[in-house]
């Protein structure tokens, strides 16, 4: 038996083909037809079958206890489900649908999200459902709504092979999104003029294989990105046609970012002004500019503004909505 599905570990979303042999043994391989990974898998995806087959520390049947002081005992699935439903029912009857909630995993597949949302919203009648996806992505969602009007990421994986400048900020894709990073590395190997800028206080594997590492002080991303924006405006590396026809608020943005000199920004970020200038030159003169970021920007009390600061670089240069140009949280 063969199933095509998706690796559940990270946002790259690699396609996998799972085969079950007659003896029940599973094998996993990359889906050659899948647009994300084209058959490749990283070590996490490659070993997915062991998490299913290894039963040494796996919960194989429901266990229940009537109160916290009693030991858990094995029960049938029917007994476990009936008890769960009965507890839900008691609370809903007594206190209403908003007295119950679901907290589910960001590792669920789309179909599982659909089912659990249908259950809590469509059947129970409550909005009380959340996942760890909110912790990861809510800053980006609000950043997109504020800047573009909707939470929609205007990028596709094929843009990787078209871009010539990559800005990786608050992310370590060499470890955390390996297949995506392999694609960027392969693209750079085939096109040595491709430039990778990595913004990260740590010297990560991503930073090590970048052309320019900006080890800023933690939390100073907005200062850095606004300084890059300032330099691109001063150098004339912006797209006035795009700004005039498709963007609002450019004057207010310029006034804001001109309030701080690049030297001041460099001092706040703890890096040289020359390195900021280098980043601005590469981004401003790029043919295709892709920015990638993850939790270094998103998991922050000013995460929305960090998202806006990076999206603004795309808006002032018109590097958006065209092949090879996009922001990619
Ligand atoms: S990069 Fe690795 S962990 Fe992420 S989806 Fe692909 S195989 Fe899974």
C-alpha cells in the first residue's frame, strides 16, 4: 500500500511517499513530484517511519484514572471516548460552549485542522481553539494584514532559483528548514554571484555559509532594516513607479527612517556601518530579492513591527509580486 502525504515536522512541507509492506513495516521516501522538495528529504523527514514504528515509548492504548490520586488504568477506546464526551457535555450544559476549549498541535495536517475546527466551531459552537501555530506565525499574519491587506504570502519555492540576493533574518534554515536551504545552497553553487545575507546574533551554520553575516544585538532588527531602507532611498535604489502606483505612506516612512543616521543605527545594532551599506547595496541592486525569516522576528513583543520593517524593504524597491522577488516568513 502506498500513500502520498506531507512531512509534519517543519514549514517546508516536503512531500513524502509512505509504503506499507505486507508485514506492516513502513518505508518513507521523498516525493519526486512534490514542488517543495522534488524527492529530497532531510534527516528528520527521512526517519519519520521510526516515530510510527517505534513502540518502546509510544502510547498504544487509552489510559484513564478517575481522580489524580489513582493510578492510570488501561481502558477501551469506547470507554475513553465516552468519558471524554461526557465531561465535555457536562461542562457545556452547565456553563455553555465557551467553557471548553481545544489546544491542538501545529503539526496536524490540513485535514485534521479542518475536522477539529468543524467540531469546536460548527458543532460545539465555540471559537475556543488554538494551536502553537499562533505562537509561531501570528506576528507575520498581522504584519501581512497591516501591510498587504491580507494574510497571504506572495512567494513560491520556484522563486528561489530565480533570486540573486537572499536576506535571512532571525532564522537558521540550515538546521531548521534543511530542504529549503539545500535549494538555496544548490542555487548559489550554480550561480556564484548569488549573495546571502544572514542577520543573526549567533554564528549559526546559516551565518557561516552566508556572504555577509550581520550579528546584530538581539532585538535591533527594526533599526537595521530601517537603516538599510534609508541607504536605499539615499542611493536611489528604490522603485518610485511602484511606490506611486501601489504603495501608501512612503513620505511618512521616509521621514521616520531619516530620523536616525546609519552610524547611529550601526552603534545600536553593534555592527559596522560599512556592513549595513554592503547589505543595502546588494539588496538595492539585486535583480531578484528574497527575504526569509522565522521565529527571531515573529516570537517577539514587537514581532509585527519587525515583520513590517522587512516587508517595507520590498515595497520601496518594488521587489514584490514578480518572479524572484518576495518575502517568505
Ligand atoms: S525540510 Fe525536513 S523536516 Fe522540513 S518538511 Fe522537509 S523533510 Fe520534513
